[in-house]
C-alpha cells in the first residue's frame, strides 16, 4: 500500500471514529468498497420512510484486506443489528485477482465480525460486469450458507438506468431491524 493510500485510510478511520460517537447502536451498517461508497442510502431511506438508522461505512478503492483492517471503526464501534458486506468490486479489477485468495479473505472477514459482535450478516453480491464476477458470486452464495449469513444478489441492477434505486429496492426489505407494525404495513398496502 502506498503512502497516500495509508494516509487516506487513516483520515477515514479518524472521520468514522468521530461520527460513530453520535451514531445509534443496533442499526444497519453498509460495509463496502467503490460501489457502496457513493450509494445514496440516506436519501433513499428517507424517501421510503425507513426508521432504522443506516450507516454507510464504505471505503473507496479498498481491497478486502483493507476493509478487514478497518472493522473497528466501520462496524464494531457501531454494534449494529445487521451488516451488509459488499466488497470485491475493487479487488476483481486487479490483474492479479485470485478468487481463491479473495474467498479465504472474505471468510476471515466474516469470522472477525462473528467473533466480535452479535449481528446478522448479509453478503451482497459483487457488483461488477467482469466475467469473473458470476463465478465469484456463486461461491459467495455458498460461503454465506456455510457461515450462517444471508446472500443478496444485486447483479440484475447492472442493466438498468437507475441502478441505485434498483439496488436499494433489493436491499430495503432486509434493512428493517424491528418487526413490522401495523402503521408500517399500511405504508406498503395498495391504495384503491
């Protein structure tokens, strides 16, 4: 890792550490790389009246090992009820990408989260049009099953104009932390 990248990661750690002080516990954390970095989750959550606090702790241009090194500030300090892991979109672009090594690092990342906090983990498919992505996502689905996680496939949104909205619609159902109440259900009921 270059000096500039280390400096940027440290600045991001410091920023997350500061904003985590005012965050609510038992919310939802999005942990990702490039795709989730600019994902407008707060705007979309507001549009759909989601009351669950959602924190985007994605790290731009980060590999899975860099994400793993930032778990304290990105996940553990928030003690979330749910974590959505969406990493790999940056890793898969590297010419020396090894699916086996990536999956081993992914499994270690899941182990770190499981051993430190009690949370539900959702593995979000690698969002990439790389020819390798389909095979990696198939293996991620199996990894999710082996490790007591849920797998969410968002790759169908790649071909749509409004990708963010399509991805949010795929994830929205899983963001709820509390059971649905009658007034929440009425928001989704069809109007005659």
